[in-house]
């Protein structure tokens, strides 16, 4: 998602006046738009496709970090919670939720 400052930074007023034009360009180029108010960046607008791509990449990164932490814990000798105890905790939480309903 590379930005072209001359094209991708626009005033909030311009974006509001030419919303159709800007949204069409967002879809076409898949680059974010930085919206400014009084010369200062105030918001970033993305196409749905660009947002989905960014959200997917962030989720992949989060999962990679969780896996890395789990592998490092395993290497340190932390073998986690035994299955029977883990399932009992899950059952207890499920029973509490059922009781609240």
C-alpha cells in the first residue's frame, strides 16, 4: 500500500464534495486516502478490499506471534495445562454462562 502524497492526501472538504470520484479512485488503486482538516491529517480512508487485506495481514501476524510465544514456552519446559484440567475449566465457564441465561 504505497501512497502518492500528491494524490492520496486530500482535504476533508474536497473528499466530501467529490465523494464518488474519491471512492472510485480508492477502489481502482487500492491506496489509502489521508483526509486533512485545517492542514492536519485527521482520518485515513481505505477501500473495502484494502481494509480486508490489511485486517487479514494483521490477524496472520497476531497468530504468528501467539504461535511463536507458545513454541518459546514449550522450549522453556512449559508444557501447558493437562487436557483434563483444561476441559474442566472450559466446562465450568460454559456452565456459568448457561446459569446466567
